[in-house]
C-alpha cells in the first residue's frame, strides 16, 4: 500500500514539475498577459471567464500596451494580440511562410476535426467566390433585388399599420434568401428546411468548436466522431443538393457548351470546377454551407445594426431616400453602378462595421516558424496572433470622435479628399485603420458580394418603409460573447409602408 502511495506521489510530483518547467520555459511567457493569471490551470479558468467580458480585456491590453503585443488566454491556447497600426502593417506584410491566414482559420475553426478533409486540403470555392461570383455581381444583382422584394413581402407585413418585427431572425431569413438566390438559385433559395440549415450552420459550427475546445488535443478526433453538428447538417443538406446536382450534371453532359440557360450561381460555378478533383455531392454541399457560414451571420448582424440605428435616428431616412432615388433614376434601375453611387448608404455601412463590427479581433495569423516582430515580440511556431480591431476602431487618436456613432462621417470624408476609394465600405485596398474585413491579400473576399446584398436590402427598406424603434423605444445594448459582437436578440423595429407627400404628415 505504501509503495502504491509513494508511486502516486512520485507521478504527481513529476507531473507538476513537468508542467512548471514547461510554463517557465514557454517563450510566450515574455509577452504581457491580460485577463487573468498566466499560471497553468488558472489561465484555463481565466479563459472561461473572459468568454463574457473579452471586450474589457482587449481594451485593457490595448490601453496598457500601445504599439506592442499582449496575450490573453483562450480555452486551448494563448491568443496574442497586436496593438497599433505599425504592427498591423507588419502582420499584413509577413509572407505566407511566416504568418499564415488560412492556417489560422483552420486552427480557429478546428477545421481538421469538423470539416471534410477534401475541403480542408483544397479551398478552391474561395477562388470561385473571388473569380466568378464577384465578377458576375452586376448580372446577379437583378435576381438578388427580386429576392429581397419577395422576401420582405413575406416577412414584413405590408399593411397600413405599424408592424413590430423581431429584427435578428427576420433579417437572417431575408439575407439567407437573397444570398442563396446567388448561391443556389430558385427554388432552393426559398426552401424552408434548406434555409434553416443555411442560417443554423454558424451556431452549429460554433457549438462544435466550443465542445472541441474543451477537449484535450489527443481526444479531439474521437470526440468529433460522435459530436459534429456540421457533419450532421451536411448530411441533411445533401438531400436538397442531390436532385439538383444530378439534374445539372445530366443537362451538362447532354448539352455541353450548347446549354444556353446554364444557371448563373455559386453552385454552378463550383460544379464547373468539380471535374478536376474528387468532390462528391456531400463535399459540394459542405462548400456551399461554408459560404453560408461566412455570409449570413456577418451580413444579417450588420443589417440589424443598421436598421436599429435608422430606427433610433429617423432623421437619417430623408437624405438616404433622396440619394437612393436619385441614384436609381440616374442609372435607369437597380444596377451595381447605382448602388456604388449611394455614398451615404455606403458610409452608414462602413460606420456600422467600424463602431459595432462583428468581432473584437481580426486578421488572424498563425506563425509558421519562429519569428520576432519589430517590437521585439518573439512568436514561436504555431502561435496565433490577431489585430485588436475593436479597440483600434474606438481609438480617437486614429479617427476623430471615434466613440461617437456618426452615420455619414465617411461620406463627408470621401467628399473632402482625392483618396476616395480607400474610404468605401468594400474598399479594394484595405487600410491598417479599418479592419472589419481584415487587411491585405487575405482580406475578406466576400466583401463586394456583401456590399451588394446590404445595399439591396437596406435601400429597399429605406425607400419603401417608415421605421421606428420597437420595444421600450430604446436601442438595446450590443452583446459581447467571447470575441463576437452581436446586436441584442431583443432588437425590435416597427415598420409601416412609407407615407409619401401629404400622407407623410399624418
Ligand atoms: C459584414 C460582412 C462580412 C465581414 C465583416 C467579413 C469579415 C471577414 C474577415 C475579417 C475575414 C478574415 C480576413 C483575414 O484573415 O484577414 C473574412 C474571410 C472570409 N470571408 Fe468574409 N466577411 C463578411 C462577409 C462575407 C460574405 C458575404 C462572404 C461570402 C459571400 C464572405 C466570405 C469569406 C470567406 C470565404 C473568407 C475566408 C477567406 C480565405 O479563406 O482566405 N464574407 N471575412
């Protein structure tokens, strides 16, 4: 018995000693910690408590360590964050072999446990988005506008009276329909069961990531075999995709280049690429669901913020209506050029992503080898590093009155400078002061698509509806969960078909 006890004590002491040595010699120990203790075990507890208050932790780091790096604990590793524009530029400039954006995304999403290996190995659908969907946007826009019109009629009752709408779920549905009109076309973009999967994929992915985040690395594959909501949803989506894909493949084989009415959507652009690899209906379905993951939550959250801001400040509606109506009249309809000419609407969206945003950090990069940043911070291979986006966006030394929401600030700034393109919502050349889409070569490839969907939805609602805040008439505060920023689920906006002319006085 005594031998048994001393064996247990020896093993325990050896375990503690190994842990202590690993902690003491961890190269990340030199980077200052915010958000709790950096001691092993305690940092895990800190990571759990930070889930509710990550904004304060990041603001503390940004304030205490300007133009430097700091770290905070995540569930299964440290997250290093850089403050200030100089280091952000450095993240952008580092080559793929030093700091990798795709590898960071794979780590963050625990891709190798959650997604099909074929997709992890080859993300060609991202190229399809950049090279096909984005270039075809002017042709796709009429379909997107049509879907917005029908979806709004289905979801926002168009009676005379004011109708109170729960903005978050309603916008998720309208955006899912508009986006999927371009992703998979009619009739699937209106199929309720498919839309449920498209909207739900983000929550199911995050739940799976969270569970796997709690599990030690060596157990992740085993746990993912039993708990993977993405796999389950892909299997359900296959039932919707199979008949469509088989029919399209049949027609393509029969007509080849003579297929005049070939669909103009993301699914078809992917199918055109499939010939050269081993994709199955399941992996194609997962690629399209992945695009929904990237598109729907980001877009619907932004539109929700925009609507609650407009409902809170209805004086913004008149100048926006004037601009939208003039742009459409000048271009003879809802064209991409007409949308591009809506500077005030563009400014509102840019300000929404600056002031509210989607996440507290962006520009995730993984160190592919040991490297030292210009401030002396040593990043060992495998470290994940981010930019402190939210804190930078609220820094008044970077942008005047950064803590004030000012819907048309970027329209005024654009009018006053020759360097206008940089101040657009979906600027092609990103800048180190504005990071909602990241910065540099890996900046979000979906931003041009997002711009078109945003403007189609908002312009339609602004021109056709009056709006005011619902509930108690106060805009509920945003919700911060881990690194995510969300509008309150309680957000309500009351809509009424727009009164024009003399009717508007009533
Ligand atoms: C408000 C809207 C959106 C925001 C704020 C946003 C933000 C971002 C950010 C921060 C990144 C990472 C960039 C980096 O690593 O530096 C990203 C990547 C990505 N986004 Fe977006 N996004 C939005 C909408 C969309 C839409 C509508 C789509 C699809 C149509 C999309 C598709 C993607 C894809 C595929 C990637 C990964 C790119 C890669 O693997 O290289 N996003 N997005």
